[in-house]
C-alpha cells in the first residue's frame, strides 16, 4: 500500500466533505488514516497457509477442540465501516491438531481484509478443513456492524450470526449441537 497516495486521497476526501485538511486538528489526519488502513488491512500481506503449516502436529486426539470468543475486527466491504464481534472455531481432529493460538491468527488474517461476515466465516472453516483434514469443522461468528448501527436503519442492538459447518459438523446433528452448546456455555 502506498501510504503517501492514501494520505493524499484522504486530504481530497476531507476537502470534498467540506473540511479544511490544513486546520489544526486535521493537519496530520491524512497520514494517520493511511497508517490506520495499513494496519486494518494487514491481512492482505499475510498468508494463512504459512501460519497453519508451521503449527500442525501429529496427535491421537479425536475429541472436539474449541477455541471460543476470539475477538475479531474487520471492515465491511460495502461501506468501509467496521464490524466487530466474536468468533468460535471447533474441529474434531483426525491425526493432526493445530497450535491453539493459530486458530485465532487465522481468524485475524481473514478479518483484516475487506469482508462480508458470511465469507469470513466460510474462509476460516475452509482453511482449517483443507489443512487439517479433520472429521469436521464448525465456525460461528457473532458481530455488530457499524454500517447498520451508525447509518441506514440505525439499529444499535442488532447482532449478525453466521455459521459454517463442514464434515461431521454439517452431517451430524449431535456433533453440531455439542459444538453449539459448548460455545454458548457461561463462564467463557
């Protein structure tokens, strides 16, 4: 990303909305915005395959593994406004497990791109399924979207929930229900 170009475009945007980019409070805003967008979209510079390949371990474990309440922050590709919430990832290993922090890193990489929540949920599930070849994978994301809260319908208490269930999480109601009950247990 060319930060100088983004800063210049931000100056132009400030002028278009009727602001003076030279006034005291806005003088360095274009550069701050450019740095912020570099950080908020850093997922484009990271390869989720690299993250997952360095952390796959052989294991006889065959019980459900869940990491819940992973905080995610993303930008809606339709309005460039943030959405944020929690991601829950579960899988049933079949000879391989992944380092627990890597599940959070996978969610972070995909979230730090322009997104829609539906695609984000599926991308996380698909990557885990393709690399670990587990019995099944479940991903649930619960998020609040500022494009719906600050503008448009202005509904501040709305939460969007998306799920991707692959393998046994899709095919077995018992497996799916166990996952859903565990991610919503109190005390997490």
